[in-house]
């Protein structure tokens, strides 16, 4: 399937964003560990969250989390402490080639019983739930924050709690802090005890009602649209966001302020979701250098946006992009050439554009590589490339299921072609 997208001449719209996938997935696992019955509200309805909901509700022997990397990591740790249960955890072909040995090795050190069903170091996994002792665990700080979050969330269930010492540079700290904050919302005693060490005490979670805030990652695509519009009177309102959010991607508003987008909160009361208004500020930096080590999911959005604004960039901290749904570094280089921009990579963790152009070749459309963020990041480019085509656009269901309906409501024409 392919979508052809034509942008409106004026962008005046109010969008209700999806609930935060990151928070929803954490809340679901933690809520399950409480053993309580007070279901969290305003959960994300994206694919990544739905597979966790289905697994927790139905508890099948074989759990297929499809392409949901977060679910694979979180459910591996969760199932390891479900004493007396046995499950096989599997996923898509791509998922079966995404490494998980670091997490499995760490859980085994804590006392978990996990075996590889197929290739060593990769899903599927056979997990026999037990009551791990816990204690001191040392891991590299530059591994995926999802591995660290998975370990932290089961900490309160371990007999001796968990002391997690991270060696080297610690990446994606905002995602780790989000996990700790969510754990404390459910009564856990968990926090940084040193700059590289987190201590989780063996204090059980408490069941409680919980309202999930909306998603700052989803907001980034609307920020991109605002940055790319040519009408300075355009205005976008986004509902359900929170000032002072613990979501790492909430820093999107600061980065986009450098590209000419102003953020106005209707309310700044702590812990209260509100409406955010986006407007043009009239100011844009001539070049952008940024380290995305704490927010790698925003990188694709800024690669597309900066190039289309003719803002040369040098983005670092992108090492995790090579092991996402696809190799995002190579995918971005290839698809940006279709728009006419020659983006270079360096050291497997940097993307650079110094203004070099090439002949655009948009006839075949933008490929999405089974990666939701490829479709989401490139769709706003229709504001600069009329009739832009996106291949396999349905991939957005992984994180933003009704994205296409939302941009149609904003005035975009989205035409389906088989």
C-alpha cells in the first residue's frame, strides 16, 4: 500500500494526541506486578501497548509481541518473576534478530531461569518464572535504557531488592528517570544512590488508580509540520500534554524553539495535562548541532525537518538507531537522497548534513522499513513536496494508530494507492 499526501495551504488545527506509549507500557507491567484490579486509564492504543495488554489479560503459553521491542524487554523481566509459570516469548522475524543477551545474562545473574529456543542471544525465549534473590548487579551504562528499565521494574519483587551499578557512560537517562518516577507512583522505594548506581528496595508495589498523560513523541510530528509551514499565521493546538513531563521526548519543545516554533501552555499546574499551542516565532538557527543520546527517537524528525529548512546539522548520540525496528541510520541516508539531500554518517552514531544536494527521485515513494518513525517523520515533508508518497504507511499503528486520520482532519489530503 502507498499513500499520496498533499498538504493544506493553511494549518489551523487542534489534535488530541495518543497516550504516552512509554508510560503506558511501564504502568501496565508495574500494575500487573501489584496484583491489583484498578486498571490504569488513558492507556495507549498503539500496537506496542496492545501486545502487552493481550499478554497480561490472556496469559498464553506462547506470547507473540510482534515487532514491539519495548514489550520484548519488559515482558522478559516480568515473566522471569512470575513464580510457577512458564512461557515462550517470541516476535516477528526482525525481532528474532534483535539482540537480547545483555538482558538475559543480567536476569540470570539475579537468579532467573531463561533459555534460548533458537539462536543464542536472540528471541524466542523460554522463561520459567521463579523468585530471584536479587542483590547487586553490574551492567554497562551504554546499553539500551529499556534493558535497564526492565530490570528496575522487577526490583521491588526481588527478595533482596536490586542495586544496579552502571559502568561507563550512562545513556538515555531521561527514560531511566521516567521508569523510576513511574515506579514511585506505585509506592516503590527506588532512586539514584550515586551518579552511576540505582537502589531499589524490596518494598512491594501498591495498587492505585492512574491517569496516563499524552505522548510528547507524537507531538514531535506536529512540531515538524509547524516548522515546515510557510504561513506564519498557522497555529496548532495539542491536547493532553504536561509541562514538567518526565517523558524524555518532552525536550522536543526546546529543540524546536531553535527552529522557529514557539510553545505556549494553557496551564502549568504540576501533574495536570493541558493544551499546548504551537506558533511561529520567526527565529531559526543557521545550523543545528545536537546530541540525541537521551532522546534518540526524535532524531529522524529533526533530520527531515532541518534539511527541508536548509539548516545544516550534525547529530550525535545515535548508536541505538542501528538496532531499532530497522537500521535507522542507513534508512535515513537512503530516503533523504530521494528528497534530494545527501546525509552522511560517521562512527555508527552520527548523522551529518552540510548542505550537499542531489537530484530528487520521489517516484517510488518513501520506504518505511517496517518502522513507524520513518513514516511519521517523513509525512510532514508533504508541506514541501506536494504529492509525497509513503510506502506501507500502516506501520504508524506501532505508536500512533490514528495519525493519518488526524492529519486528514487537519486538512491534509491522503490518497490510498495499492
